[in-house]
């Protein structure tokens, strides 16, 4: 440090000089250091002068070409730097563009790494080792399966050793307990391992699943926004049932034989069906094989209806080749016979041509309606067989005004008709009947000239096989009744009857009303 520049020493020196009375010399200025010589002084060109100006005066086309490595481009961080050879025995530094130097790598290490890369077999993937992509292993699945099987073998061997040890321990315990009077307590060593082994080998896979977490219901309750409302359930039941739900009944078809299917099919039909099958002889060997089905249909109870159907099926096309009904119940021939002829006719509509489904359905419909009609005829015959009983019933019905009649009275009448069930013999006699004549007693003339009321009930089958009923009345009255009828009310008798039937009244109530009107007029 320069003593002349120290402020304390300078003040002390000035103080000493003032005390001695001598003059104070002026301080000398320090010498400035020499600057380095300029390029011009060294005989070189000045870069400021020789460098061309920048900006618009320096176009890209005038720039000197530079290597790609000298530019400020960043390479991929995943790409390894190129391996450059280094001098023998001397360390070589690897630098990346714009980055700090990496640790020293000696030549021996580089040669070893290069040898390892060169020793790798070519797997045909075409990927460079610098990408660090694992090569495709063509035996990867086999190796994974091998490892899995080896793990299973090891587990089985461990289970075998554990079971052998447990059996040996149990054998020793039994021998010791037989020798001693008091039974020794069973050892609980490896009890958990034994239970785990037994559960893995004996229990099904679905029963080895862990039990559900008890906190899951609480989480579901917290995530349900409706549970925060006042009207919602206050809490979710936390009872966890370990029992699994019963397997639902399958909707898939059940494999059954024809004999097992027949009772289930007969539930939807009032008939009992039996069938025989025969193969028809072929006149031409090239013609398809024909199979004839003979189906016997009978009602239950028997005697009310019966028919025999013959169906010939083509085994090659599985289509009905011919359909016929050679035997049909006589009571059904007038109403059901024309419809059956239409079905069996080849020139009929394609929708109804040889359609055995429509045939059997129409038979069931006719049987259903004809049974109701026979029940009606039997009740009507029972009520009109005695003229005195007919007049008494008409008098009682006329005394009760129709408008003031209570509903429970009508219900009692209907229940009474339902309780009067005719016998099977009466039903058989009236199965094919389409009309019934009721004689109205008249005291003024003899029985041969009594007024008569004809009730008709006919059954028609539409093109879908559904049965339809047509119920009506015809009155045969004396001429003096028509002469006395100034309002012509007797001419609208059939219309009144039809309106009563259409208002969902039973035909029996409608007939009773008409008979009561005619019997009352005849009595006067």
C-alpha cells in the first residue's frame, strides 16, 4: 500500500512540519500505467475499421457460411452426444452445444461401451441404441408363461412341504395323546399358513375375494347430494350381507323332449291333442320325402268337440304341402266348415293358405263361444219350459222398474245365472244350436196360435281366426196386436233387444225383458 495515500499518515506528517516551521512540499502525482498497444501500433488492421457495418448493409447472402454445429440449435435431450476418439492414455472431454462439459471419459471405457453395443445382435427393428427402445422379444410371451408356471410350481412345492409338515406334526400329536391319559392342547404353529393353503385349494375363486370395505357405504352417502336434503333418508344402512344374490331364472329356452313340452302347450288350449306320424311312400325317387301328421283334437271334457287334422309336411323345405280336416264335429260343420274349406284350399289367400295355426285357433274360438251359447240355451229352456213359471217371472220383472232397479239386484241375477250350471248332457244337446223359440202364453187363443219369439245366436270366424257373435230376435205376433199398436212399438222390438245386448248386458237379461213385455201385453 502506498504510504502517501494513507490519510492518517499524511495528516501526521503535515502536523510535524507545522511544528518545525518548515515549508510543506507539494505531493507528487502518481505515474499512470501504460495502455496496451492498439492493433494499428502492432501493425495489424483495426477491426472497427475493417468490419463491415451491420443492419441493412449486411444481408444474409453476404454472411460467411458457418457449420451447423456452430449455430445455436438445441439437440434433443434424449439423444446421446456422438462418441469422439481420444488420445491414447489422455482423458477426452465431451461437450455439448451451449452446455457445460461432461465428466472425463477415458479411452478404455469408450472402447468397452462401443464393444458392448457392437456385440448386441441385430433384432431387425432398425432402431438406434441411443433411442433406448427395448428390442422386440419374439419369445416374451413364452418367457412370461414360463415364469408364471415356475412361480406356481414353487408355490405348490411350498404348499406340499407345509402340508407334509402339518401331517407329520398331527401324527406325532395323535401318538402322544394315545400314550398319555390327558389330551395335550393342539399346537397353533403355522395355523394361518395352513388356513391360507386350504382356502386357496378348496374354496372357489369367488369366495376367496376380500370382504367389502365398511367405509364404502359412508363414502357413497357423502357423495350422494340428495342425502343432505331433509326429506332424504337420514342414514344409509350399514349392514353388509355376505350372502350372494340368488341367480335369476334364465329366459333362455329349456331343453325338453316333445313329451315334456306337450303339457305346457296344452295349458293355452281347451283341447287335448294326440298325434301320429308316418312317412308317405315316394312314387319318384327324386321327389322329396313327405311326412304325414295325423292330429286328433278333442275337447276337455270330451264329447263337446272333436276333429281330426291331416297335415303333410315336406321334409326338404319344411313347409306344409297339404292340409285337410277329414273329420269334424257335426255341430261345428255349419259354422266352422266353410272357414276350414277356405284354409285348406290352395287357391285361397297366401296368408291363410294351409295355415295350421289359424285352423287350430279358429277351432278353439268356436268351441269357446259355442260353449257359452249352449249354456245360454240350456238356461233359457229351463226358464221357458213351464208357461206358468214364465208368466210369474215376467210379472216380477215388470213390477220392478228398470230405472229404479239397484245394481246389487242385477249382480244377484247374474250370480244366480252363473250358479245354474247345466249338465254336460244338456250342453252337448245345445252345442250346435243357432236359434231357440220361446212361446208367449196367451189366454185368448189356444196354444197353437200363441205368439212366439225366436232368439238367434250365430258364430262367424273372421280372417284372423277370431270368433264373433251375432245375437238377435224375431217376433211372430198375431195381426190384432199389430192393429192395436198405434205407436208401432212392436216393429222396433229387435232394435230394443240389440241395444240392450250392446250395452254389455247379458243376452239372458235382454231376452227376459222382451219376454216380460210380450207376456204382459198377452195377459191383458
